C-alpha cells in the first residue's frame, strides 16, 4: 500500500507536487463550487464521511472510449478506488474489485479507478488496468490533484458517494487482504447494499492495508 509523501523516500512513496485548488492539472482539476466568488473565503471539503466530495473534473477512459467526470456531480452512487500499480496491497484486491463491479454496476453503481501515484507512467497504469480486467473508468490522476484534494494517505482506499456526491464511506475493501476466504467484514459491499436500499451506511470506514 502506498503512503503519499512529498518526496519518494520510501518504497512505494509518491512524489506529489504541490498544487492549489485553482490550478488546472493534467489528470484532474478542482472545479469551483456553484456560486463561488473570487473573494469569498470558505472551508473546503476534504471528502470526509458526511461531506460533499471535492468536485474534481477529469478525463477518463471507459474501455476505448474517452469521457469526463466531475467527482461530486456523477449523478449516481460511485465507488472511487485509489490505485497504486507498484504497491503490494492493490493487486490482491483486483479480483474482488471485479466481483464488486459485476455485482453492483448492473444496479446503477459507477466504478472509477483513480491512478494517483506520480512516479508511475501512464503506460504502466493503462496496462495494469487492462491486466486486472477492470470495467470501471480509468483515471490517470498524474498530478495527484484528487488525492491531495481529499487528503488521501494511502492507495488501496475506496471512497463511496451517493448520487448527490456526498461521501458515505471511506476505507478499505474488506478485513483480510491476503485470504478472501477468511474475510469476515465486506466493508464496501455492505455499504453499497445499505446505500442502494435507501438506508444510512452503518460502518463508514474500514482498515486500509499498508
């Protein structure tokens, strides 16, 4: 699991360049909220549970089709997963993420894979996405604009929003990275079941392995 840092000092550490929410990024741009004025001072959301997700506009690929998203205006329940190609806690969850896609995309849930590690090349990220057979959108957050907007600390984190862009869950996929057969708590699946049933999500976080 990658821990984000401003220098690549440790294995899998990401070198994140400083950014501001007013600066366009190649992989994503923090879009102004409706009604914002240049002189207004406001506390910006960092995507905590119960807050609106920061609205980052980005280009994505869905298969061979290019598209765009705005993270707080997707209009449907959405799972955004922070991916680190070279981090050992991402690959073990690939098959489980595909299973989640198969179970919930047909129910109207969108899946977006945010590749946010600065040192990894676009080609490496694209190939990893194909190798994992992910159906959800590929997002190369190459300047880590989204990761910094939500103050992410690690890859391997799932962020779930409702159709209005409010964060209802942030955390890991389940409670056992190494052995799917020993999983006792399926954090993301349980949150999606409650969300789709119109219920409040009861467990809003879970351990992110790293």
